[in-house]
């Protein structure tokens, strides 16, 4: 993806777990949705999805709220499968991706568009009152964590807005089920309709 405001920026230099088609899908969906209002993502990590969503919001003069405690999900912790020693702060013995995230925003020239909210979903959303045109959920994949993300933010999506959920695996053999579980919850609520998926990116529109 080429960023007009940041020539030479290479999205592939940003750490993350987002496929190219999913990233391009995020950009195109946010390009349309952000014409209706601000957007929000849960689970920024080092900022790969933030760049795709933020670039679209910037194009429309909108804001992207980026919610992440930056202490890593369960799978990022010391000794776990996706642990990255470069993001481990030995002084506090915790993961800390915020420094790298801020560097990504600076390099992509998105600091005037993206508002980082360094907190867990329930804390960031406790007094939330801003309607959202798009919510992208890609936080922790433990069931309770995913459920917190869904319960905190899905109700703020405006009519015609989008709820996007990453890592949807209908077949349990392919991956964890928590994102798929909240995807099914959204459909069962009667408040959302399913649009075509993009790889593992679930796309739902608020009715």
C-alpha cells in the first residue's frame, strides 16, 4: 500500500499477523465507512492494521481510535508461541508494544489521525459515548477477552456501519474459536448482517 503522505513507507516493515488481502480489505472498507464517522480498532499491536485503517480515515478527514493495553495477548507472553523478545520489557517483566506502535504512526505520518487508547477494552469503553462507523476487533483470542471486546464496542456501531472481526475460523482445526464465537453472537443478535468474508476477516453490517 502506498501512503501519499508518507512516501517510502513500507507496510511490510511493520510487525503483525494480517494477510495482505485482509489489510487491503480493511483499507477499502474503512474508506467507505469513515465517510459516516470515526472508526475504532481493538488490538493494535505494532500498528499494521492501524496503518490500513488510519490511512483510510485520514483520507476522509476522520479519526481512528486505537485501543490496546500494549501488554500483549495471551499468545505473546514469555514462553508462548508468538512471543517476540524485541517487545519484552525486562525492567517490568511485561510485554510492551507501545513504543514500536508509536514509531509506526510516526513513520506512516498518521499521528494527526490516530488516537491511541492505552487500556483494556472494558476500561477504554467504560464511559464511551461516541457513535462509530466501523469497529475492528482483533484483540486477545481467549473467549472472555473476545467477549469483552464484543460487548464493549458492538453496541456503538451506527446503522449502516461495520463490525469487522479478525481470525474467523469456522473449522476448529484451523484456529481458535473465540473470534468466530463472537461473530456468531453478532449474527444471532439480529442487529447485524453478514457480508462476504475476506480471508479470515469477518465483515458484518449494522442493520
